[in-house]
C-alpha cells in the first residue's frame, strides 16, 4: 500500500496517517467526507479512559473544527522527556493546548506537567490539515515521524483541547507487555498519582470512592493469554522481629528494589519451569557452582511455587472446577536472602497468577485477613521453614501496615493500613550475599516457646515501639526525623540484647556501624542482610553522595527507600 520495504525508507507516522485517511476517502467517499476521526496508537493502552465521555465532549461541547487530544500527568517527571508535552491555557471550554514540545531534554524544560497520550479526535478537515502540514516541509522525516510535531503545527491553525486521564501503558517490548498483562488481568485500587496496587473488588465498573482512590475492574482475559502475578519486597520499619512472637510491627512494601513475578502460560499439561539460574544443577565448573550457590543459596523457587500450587488447589477443589492447565515460569529481581521477603513474594505472586489464570478471585477463596496465614502455612507446614506473618501481611495488603500479633484469632492478627503522610528521607543498604532467614529464626522460636524471660520482655518492648510510631503516624501529617531515628536505634539495641553480636553477624554490624558513624540511626529490616538508615537531621544539610560512596566502597548496595503506597 505504501511501498515501504525497510526502516530506512519509511514514510513516518504522519504520512502513514495521511495514507489511511486517503484510503478511506478513496473507498468510501460519501460517508467519510464529513466525518470526524479518532486515532489511537496500537501499542498504547489507556485503562481508565472513558471513551463515551471523550466522544460526548468532542461531539457536543466543541466547535466542529476543533480537535480533542488525551493527556496525563506522569508520576515520574523523567517520563516527560520521553513524551510530547503540552503548553496549556485554561479556557471556558476546558484546557486548551497552545503548543506541543516533543521530548524536552530535561523535565525543567517542559512547558507543563501534562504529557501526550496517542489518542486523538480530529475534525473532518484532517485530510486537508495533513496535506498542508506535509507540504510545508516534505523533506524533514523527523517532523513526520513523531505525531507531536503535527500536533504542534495543528495548535497554531486550529483550537486543540485536552481530555485528561490518569494513566497510560506502553507496549514496546516484552517487559512492557508483561506489565500490561499484570495490570489488565487483575483488579486494582488506583491512587490518583498513578500507583496501582493489587486489590480485588466486586464492583463491575470504574467508580469514584474519594479524592484519592477508585476501583477498576477490567474485562475478562482470553483463555489463550498468559496470566501474570507480581509481589513487592517488604521492609520492617519498627517492631521486628517480634512479629512471630506475639509482638507488634509496622512494615511496608517498597518500590525500586525489584519484584517477584510468576507467569502462567496455557499448556496441555501442568508444570513449573525451573529457573535457568536459581534451579540450575549443571555448571561449567566447580568454581561456578560455588559462585552461584553463594549468591542464590541452595534452594530455588520450585518448592515455593509447588507448595503454593498445592494449597491453591486444595482451596479450590470444593467449590471450583480446575479444567485448564498451564506452565508456570517464575523470576525475581528482589535482592536474595537479605530480609526483603523474597520467598514470600514468590508465593504471593504465584497465588495471584493462578487466581488470574483460572479467573477465581482470591477473595472468593478466603477473606483478605486470612491470606497472610495461608501463605505462611505454605512455608511453615509444607516446607518446614521458620517464618512469621509480617512479610505476608505487607505483601498481600501493600502500603504501610501496622500489625498486632498479641492476640491471634484463627491464626490472624489485627492489621491496619496507615495513611499516607510526609516522612523523612530513609535509605536502605544491604550485603552482596545474605543467608537463609529460616535458620536465623529457628533458635529464637525455641527460646520463645520456652518462655525465656528476656525474650518475652524484649518482644513486649518492641511492640511498644510499634505502638508509639503508630500513634505518631495517626496524629501527625509529618514525622520528625529525629524521633523516627530514636525509634530505629532503640529497635536495633533491643535486637542486639535478644540475639547478640555473633548471631547478628559481622556484615550486618559493619553496615550499622557505618551508618552510625555518619550520625544516622540504623536497624535490620528483616532477619539479616539489609538495614534501614534514617538521618537524625534533614538530609538537606548532609552530603548524601559521600555516605552512599562510603557504603559502596565496602561493596554494600545503597539506595533511597521508596514506599509503595
């Protein structure tokens, strides 16, 4: 149709659009001549776009020569550098686009915070407008390749209005395709800023709840499509390790430190595909086997997924028919064996994946508060792994969660999601190699069961710390860095009294000491291998890069903590 044979002699997106419009005119002239056009990029999904409302605004509210384009405000301002960004002006008819700057070199150079989504509604004069634009500079392929250049020109000759929507999904590679599958195959609670959290709802459509959240229930997936489940790492803020011993903790899920992912691929038989690294038993040499085992441990993820599958089937067998099969593929980018809850994240991701694949909502199988206990039982009862509920509660509920385990009812504690408030900057550091957390917990569990006075006393004190932080969190809109740092330091000293330096380990103590040398508070985020660092004064007055370099010089990883609210 357009004689293009390679990327080198491509026509560009604008000429391709003109070619499509020309084809419509040539083959259906009478019907197309006075019609408007809607143009949607084939590699973009706009999950929360209300198409009916969009069309109504275009057809009923605007002049017949006006155009309507879709925009959104990216959560990450760096995304503005990868989009066309609008220069805007509010009017009585809505937000008017005065210009489009294609991919500004820096967010500070963007004319606004509103980026373009390739969903356009054009007037019936689109053909003439395209021809004028192409003829104005026919040799500049760059200006023909990006629709933003045409929109910029159109803003100068016609009125272009904006229709705002909160989110977009691009599908340009395998990772983005898996991200889209993960999003569209689940039910989510959406934060206005663009953060999507796994939630299940009985609501059938998009419905406003308040200023911050809406529920969204996507359409059912096809039986030939992969299903994706994901779960985030978690960090113990205050109170750990009391979660397994009648205590209280505050924990949160985090972004920026990877995620666990399980993909279900339709198949004639059911199976779990070994991971090429974590489940490998063939190496080029004995030295390579040692290196892989040192970084990945002796256990891969197969046993975790197998336990999750067994429990999922037992939950389903009385009420649901499991008639299709799949092959499960798993991966995780969560740092291993450093206390980020990587094992439980794989199990959570597996349950979410299976629930999506078989189209059985998890909340039909068990109430929300029961799921952490179910996930824990996969590890403790089927695999004999010593663990507590903390990781599973945080990863199921997501956000910042207060947990009270002092009075368990049917294996469940009392859980409360804490509100989003302003927090001081916090940082994470972790060892290049960790150790299996189940072995660390084993001796402590025996001491707890024997009611050792020191253990009982410290677990109670750790719980009191969590209660104090929860009280501050509820009563304030901003936490004081010095107060939070005092809680963090006290938490670590309780752990030191409980376990002693030898159990805590040289690497963990070295990280703690390094943070304290810089005037920061620090504690372990889990059973060992990673620490939470809290400056005792605002980081504005401290050279963060020097502290980061001090950690990296010791071969420790270091990053700013990003709570996945």
